[in-house]
């Protein structure tokens, strides 16, 4: 994990230079508010949660005079006008922003981890901060609840949302309609059932539906479910004979690795993993890293500890975001940090979903296809992540699987070959590139349609040209 850097031989014009670099935990004491924080405090999950940054005042207390009032005014404008997620940043993640030195306004604004955890108004697309077809529940997961919190989008898979909170809130969250506290822009949807009743309904449905063999246990984040309650649910889930894969979704391997390094949590993971192995059920953990800077020795230690406890794999599901990881170099740097140093398998990169005020993060399908091509051949095949578009009412599709693609208007159409109950196979299947990425004719078409008094609710997605 802490091996000396090794530089691989590079030949010709490869477009990427492979460098193996040792992971490093940035020195949190470079930040004024944490100068007296001890190693033991830093490694404490309780300390990390207690000292998570929830507002501008707490951010100032950590950063002192490193940032000017101009930055905080930019932040306040974003929280008032654009933010769909409340601020919640664990010290672990804040410490990975500008890791080499105390930040200033310029370096902090340019930092890729800051860009998705702490957006400011100047980040947003000025002309089209939201796409006209952006939606709060962009994937329509709640429309596909078979019971409250249990989404079934595929014939053999289901998503169980046990909790609507996380240890950190990401600005691009696909579940921004449900997860976290409300913001001035978004009054959050609330789960109605008590936690115990919701879990009971989920388990009852799964027992009655043997075609579902794969369950993602998520939220929110399972790290925010008290371990005894989560362990009880997992043991009951393992009693469902038809369930053969269980995946625990948690940003906290990266954002709060201290949680997964707690002895009582690891002992519980080992108990669950032991039963899963005895029943030939695949138990894996899925986490969320978007930039190599967030992969530190503590992250690697948490992943190794989970594997040693009996988890089959720890896998990463990142989100493709402009200004964060939307170049081949940024993606490969992250993948090699995960694969070489942290025992985390690069698995998926999702195109950023079409939620409100996310256009500054999103890239086009064409860009995603080029990125997929650019990373091929560098990593082992099993560790080469697939870049996918999560299409409303269709599901995840590799970016090269697009059926029809009008690059001028940025309208893509995607198909699925299965049905669930009465679900119509042709429902949905349309995804839109960000308008800022389109050629001039396409930008003009969208402006004329949505900025000139034309009915914006008409059937625009049936159009495939400007005529």
C-alpha cells in the first residue's frame, strides 16, 4: 500500500503515462481548525461524524482565513439559488480537497473533490443550469417501487432503500428527491412507513418473488443504518432462498472509512459474510470514489478490512463529471489508485443523471463514448470500468449501446428487451445531452423552443431534427 512510486515504461504517443504512486493521507493539521486534532481523533468514526461540516460557519471554523469573503458569497448564492443537496462533508473528504497545501480561493475552486461536494454558484452553467427535461426523481425509481423503498427496474434485481440519509451529501446525487434534508430549492420527499415496517414489507415481497435474485441494499447509505439493525436485516435477507447476490452500497468506504474500520462493525461483517459463504451467496460492497485524491491509506485499509472479513469484492461506482474526472487521464489515475493501491475494483462510471441544476457536471453521450474508448487496454479487462448511461425507465446501458443518437439536438434513444409485470417495453428510453455541449444549430433549436414562448411541454423528444 505504501510502496515507493514505480514509473512504467512508456513508448510513443500513448496519451497517458502510467505512474504507480503510493497513497498518502493529507495532513489535516495544515487547516487552521484542525491543528490540534490527534491521530486517534482522526481515526475515530464518532469524531468524524461529530465534526462533519454542515454550513458555511463550520467551514470557516476549519479553514480560518484561508478563503476570502468572495468564496463564501459564491457558496451562499449557490445554496440559495441552486443547491439540491444540503451541505454535509466529513472531515475525511474535506481533507482531500487541495491535499498538498493550505488552500486559497483559486486552488479551492479548482479542486475536483470540492466541485462535487461543495458546489458554488459560479460552477453552474449560466445559460442552462438545468436541462428542460431534468426531473427530481430522474430515474423514476419511486414510480417503480413495488413496496415503499424497494425499486424493481430489472427482472432479476431490486434496490432496497433502508434509509434516506448518508454520511456525506454529493451535489450530483441521483436520489436528491429523497435523500438528505430539504434545501431552498427542494422540499424532500419523505418515507412514510416506519423503518421496521418498511423492511418487513421488502422481505415479504422478496419471499413472494423468487425471480429476484440480486438485491442492492442502499439508501441513502447503509453506513447510516445502526449496525445491529443492518445485520438483522441482512440475516433475514440471507434466509430468502432465491437471493443469490447481495450488494451493500456505501460511500463511507471512501468518505468515512473510519466507520468500516470499527472493530464491532467488522465483526458484524464477518458474521454476515460467514453465513453468506455457507449459503453460496455473493456478498459485495459498492462504494463511490470520483477522483484519485480521495483514495487514501485509510480508504485502502477499510477496503482491505472488509475483504479480510469475508466480503467477496469491494467495487467502485463513480459518476462521470466535467471538471472532476471527465478526461482519460483523470479516469485512469483514479482506476489505478483503486486497483493497484486500495483493493477496490473499478466497476462502473455512470453518466451524471438529469437532475435539476446538474448541467455543469454532465457530458454528452459522444464524450462518454470517447472516454470509454480512451481507457480501453490500460487496465486488466476485469478491472476496466464500463461507462454507462442510466436511462429513465430502461436502466443501465453501456454508452455504445445507444439505439439512435441525434448529435445535433443531443437526443438519444435506448431500448430494453424485457418487461416487468405490465411495464411497457417502449416506455421511456430517451436521454438528453447537456445543451451547452451541442453544436450551434442544436443550441439554437433548444433556445427557440424553450426560450421564445413555445410550449415547453410539447412532445419535443419525438423530434430528431431541426426541421
